[in-house]
């Protein structure tokens, strides 16, 4: 029987992405024997609608630069590409439908 990939789904605003975000992702890989961590930048988090937030594509680009060369840290544009701003549960359901991997949800303390 083939082992299913183990992927953590780590969503956030990532504005800006910082060493704390990356440390969490790297530790998740080790502590939970994950194959990868999928970083999912939110378009605008519902609890941060009044805050000044860097444009989504800029935050995506910052994540790409910060994770360059780390193949186990991937970035998803699933929420940025959505025609309507999805709730987390909708994003999780969509990713589960599109993958046969074992998915794990990660939430930051500021969520």
C-alpha cells in the first residue's frame, strides 16, 4: 500500500513573512514527519479588514523569495485566485477534494 503524502496547510496574511513563520513551517516538517508545508496567503483576513495590508501578489512574492530553495515549503495561491474571498473551511474542503494527501491544518496564535 502506497503511503499518502503528509501536508500541513498553513494559512495567514504573511504581512510580511518573517523568520517566525518560516521557523514554524520548518519545525512542523520535523516534528510531524511531514512531506511538505503549504503556505496559503489570505487575500485579506476577515479579522484584519480594517488594517492596511500589503497587496496580495506582493505578499505571495515575498513568500516565494523567503522559501526559495526549500522544496518542502510550497506556496498556494488558492485563496488569492478565488473569485470570492473564501472562508478557511471552504479552502480546506477544496484542497481536500483536489488531493489524496493526508492534510493537517495549522493556525497561528494571532488567528
